[in-house]
C-alpha cells in the first residue's frame, strides 16, 4: 500500500463519511445507500477506492458483502486513526450520518430488511 493512495482515498467527503460509519460498525452497501442517501453504484465506487487503499476490508456473507475499517492499516497509519476518532466526529455531516444510522437500526434496517428512514 502506498501512502499517496491512502491520502487520495481520504480526499473525498463521501469516503470520509463512509469511513466514519464503518468505524462505528460493520455495514453493507445497502446500509450505506440508505444512511448516506447515495446510489448503489456510487457507494460501490467509493468502497472500491477505500478497499484499493486498504483502508477497509469486506467479508462476503450470502449475497451481501459487509465492510469494516481495516485495523492493520490504522496501525500502519496512525494519522488515519486520529482522523477517525478525533476529527470526523466533530464534522456536522458525520454527526448527522450517525443519527441516521441509529434511526435506521432502531427501525430494523439491515440488508435483509430494507427500511427507508425519513429525516424528522
């Protein structure tokens, strides 16, 4: 893994929002689609970039792939851990995403059970 690839992967607001959510829990594409209000192709494109930089890993279960932050990369690049734990929680967009994720889960949202959440 090249540090330039890592920094480039971090250079997009949507990818930072995805990383912030994956730092909280393991999620699949459909979870990210609903919480971030992005298309499946857009979510997949961002996940591919994050996987290529080895910032996340994916595990296939049935027809879904569940993604999480790659802990080995966080050990290799401590500035990424600082970003995830120290800076992203201060960002309003990330705070709103966490609220939406919580609401999604409370309403039973998962890949197996698609739930549309509304902003209220």
